[in-house]
């Protein structure tokens, strides 16, 4: 599970900002959502939402994670040796000359890890890896430029790999390409991150099944488990959840199936629409962009829930009705629907997630993004902002917590 992320000098994140999945102590007495894991004493939350006005920097935080994932997976293979580091620092005030920092803390296999690096336009300035096997901290790597300091806890051909690590490449990325066994768990955690609706420049399609193939796996597992191993072995529950989402979206879709196709053409995904003319099946490629976007998000969310990964979605409600957005978030919060401790991190404008006496998100699951006078993004946890007994949605929309747009110029009568 994902514990925390911190970043400095990436796009509008001019100064160091962080987000944290740890449940807050104030919620500990009634912690229905926090998950307890071996290797970590604090409960971790299955969902975090980032809210704020347009251009407040919500997407930039998620983009920083996507950049970090791409750097780990591809800096050794994909970044040109003489091309420097393709980072995106804060644009003015001299901050472009400062290094950018990225660091994550997570748990895998019952062990806590911290991995991070600093980069400037030309090189990797610093890189570090720490692990807590058996609950005790071990230094695995501390790098300063071309100098590598390895701890006794990191076994393997570390020196040989360091010799072929470029100045603009990460040691972790290089080690993965040389099949470093011990660091495989750290590398695989980054590869397992699923980023939806983020800039294509940070997506490496070789790491992900195309949407159509993921959906075909789901449907095939429903009809013929022996045909091909499915991403969703519990096919009935996954298929029913997908169908429920489609029907709830009021798209007029009643069923979905996989056709046999022809010799030159593989299986086709068909959706049946409600119609008085009888069976009305339409191929997926002929559906609207909105329907395809909903299916893409639904398939990825169901995959994430099944295998216990982390799903990162920019603008979660862009293609979903607010009530569907609420239903999807509640799937992650529900221990029965999410037995593998999957997590979702998203940006949104859907204040309905804060609404009511039993909101989809509680105060420690809500982060607020706002900009200061120089245009730098600041992130604040709502539970730290002290919402008290105020209804979360009402307080947010009224601007009591900040991070809401000032619409007064559009209301000259004061309404």
C-alpha cells in the first residue's frame, strides 16, 4: 500500500508539498476505513481525493507521481544519454535552477520502503533507498551524483550496475534492466501504479494492457475460463460490478459480451442497448467517447480492486455522473468490495463526495489545493484545517476551508 508522497519544484509545486494515506488520530476511535498491514503500525486509507479551484495544482501533484513512475521505469532505456533530465520545474522566480525532489513511502510484502531522488536539468543529483525488513531500518543506497554508497543490507552486483548507470539515469532503473533481484520489489511497485487521464508523455504503453484487451479478458473469463487466463478470476462479481456501473450511468446499455470475431479479426466487444426494435448490439469502437471513457475507467478500477494496486486518476468526475463517482469511491472504501487493500488517489470537483451525514470521503481523505500570491500550489489536509461539525460539502462550497474559486465577479448582485 501507498503511505506517502512528497515533491518539490515540479510545475506549480514550487515548494515541498506532500500527501499522506495514514489515517488521522482523530479518526482512530471510529476507523472503519483504515487498513492495518504487517510492517506498519498506522492504519492506511484506501482513498484520497484532491479538491480545489481550476488551475490550483491538483493535476500537477498527480503528474509528479506519473513523472516519477516514468523515470523509474524508463530513464535507463528511454532517456537519451546526452538529453539531460526531462523534468518540468516551477517556471519563474529563479526556481528553474533548483533541483526537483520526488519521494514515495510504501509497503510491499510486509516491508516498508522509502525511495526518492533529486534531479536538475542535466543529471540525477541524489538518489536514496531505505527499507525496514523485520521492522529495522536499513540503508540500501545513498547516491550523490556519480558517488554511490551502498548499505550492507543491499546484496547483488551493486558496483557493476553503478558503473553503467548514466548521470541522467536512475540507479533503480538501471538495476531493474540488469535483473537486480532484491530491488525488483521496489521497481515492480512503480510499474504497478495505474495512472488514468494523465499526460501521455508519462505513459509507457508497454507496461499496460490496452483497454480493449483488459475488457476482453474480463468478458472472456465470464464465458470461457479455459480460453485464456483472466485478470479477473472472480469473473462473476467483477462482471456484475461492471454491468451495474454501466446501467447506473443511464447510458441505455443493458448487457455486454465478447463476440467470436473472424480469422483476420480478433474478438469484438459488443454492448446491447435498450431498444423497442429488439436486440440492439453495437461494437465498442462505435460507441461515444464518453461511453468508452467510462468503460476504460471501470475496467481499470475493477482490475485495481482485484489485484490490490494503486489507481491514480486525474479529474475523476470528468466522464462520470457525480453519483457514479460517489459509488466508485465507496467501492474502494468498502472492505468487502476491496479485500486486497487497493487504493485510489484522484483529483475531482465532485463536492457530492463530501455530502451528507455519511459522506463518501471523510475529512482525513480530503486534500485541498490552493495557490499563493506567486502562483505556487499549497496542499492542506481538510482534517488539519479543522472542519469541526460543519457539513463538509457546504463548508467547502462556501469557501470556509479555502481551495474554492472566488465567483463574486460573476455575481454582481451579490447572489
